[in-house]
C-alpha cells in the first residue's frame, strides 16, 4: 500500500466506504475531469475499476485518494494512465471533488507529489496532462509546476453540450529534476 506524504495532503488508497462520495463527485456537472463520464455508473462498477487498476496501465480509475492532513478528510482523487497504445508516456488526471477545498493549493501539492512518485518509481521520460482549454485552474496548476504547453487538440472533448479544445501539457524527467525549488 503506497502512501505519499505532503505538507497539506496525504495520498493514499481509496477506501470502499468512500465510494459513494466519489460517485457523487462524478455526477457533479461542474467536475470537468473528462474521464469521470467514461468510468462507471454504479458503485459496483467503481469498486471493480479501482480494484483492477493496478494491473491495468490504461485504467482511468482513481489510483490515489487525496486526504487533507489537518483533519483526515477525503477531498479529491488522482489518477494516471498510459494514454497511447504505442507511445510510452503517462497522463495524469486530478479532481478536488470537495468544492470547499478548492483554491487552497491542495490540488497543486497533490499533483506535485504524484509526479515525483511516478518519476521515482517508473521509467517514463514524460508525464503529461490533457486539459480543457477553458479550465483555467487546471492549466495554471500544471503551468506553475513546470509543465510546458506542447500544443492544442482542437474540438477533442465533448462536454456540456459542445466541443472543447484540449491543451496538451507535458514535463520531461530532466525538466522535473532540474526545477528550481518553489518559493
Ligand atoms: C482544477 C483543480 C484540480 C485545481 O485544484 P485546486 O486545489 O483547486 O487548485 P490550487 O489551489 O492548487 O491552485 C492551482 C492554480 O489554479 C488557480 N485557481 C484555483 N482556482 C481557480 C479558479 N476557480 N479559476 C482560476 N484559477 C484558479 C490558483 O490560483 C493556482 O494558480 P496560481 O498558483 O497561479 O495562484 C480543482 O479546481 C478541481 O478539481 N476542479 C474540478 C475538476 C477539474 O477541473 N479537474 C482537472 C481536469 S484536467
């Protein structure tokens, strides 16, 4: 069982008792992580997806729960998946499902811990994120962590009744290792 400790967040496995909270987040129309809608419709489906994720590099099931350290509350989820059938990078996704916990730096710290962990424990040279171009908070999050904007996929995501452009961000291992420590 992998647990990653940050200053304000702890990343740990999701617990079955938390599945109903996760399903409620997935059904929140404001949650814009694109994979939520493709994952599951039922608690049983969520349980199966979470439990089989470890052996499935392409799984978009949550791989870590984001817990706020001050009170142990579950505030969000993190996932990563092999995003291409041939190319060998990983893409991340993240959700601060508890709206009251957004905008406090928890998302950024959680993603930073996860990127550290993935570069330490896998051989990938690039980690990416595909983000709705209108999702300002998410774009800022990865930008501030040192990801580079590599391009834009036009009309690649159907969401809220229309097609959205998707920005492709990425960071390479040498870039991550050479980052200046953040103030
Ligand atoms: C995107 C999300 C994960 C960001 O997590 P968070 O903990 O709220 O964000 P942080 O507090 O770490 O802030 C990250 C950056 O976004 C900015 N930000 C936060 N909320 C914002 C908002 N509503 N509008 C614009 N910028 C915002 C912060 O100011 C910060 O930028 P800065 O460092 O330049 O100040 C979270 O808002 C969320 O889960 N949203 C819904 C799901 C989603 O969009 N997932 C990502 C899909 S790719």
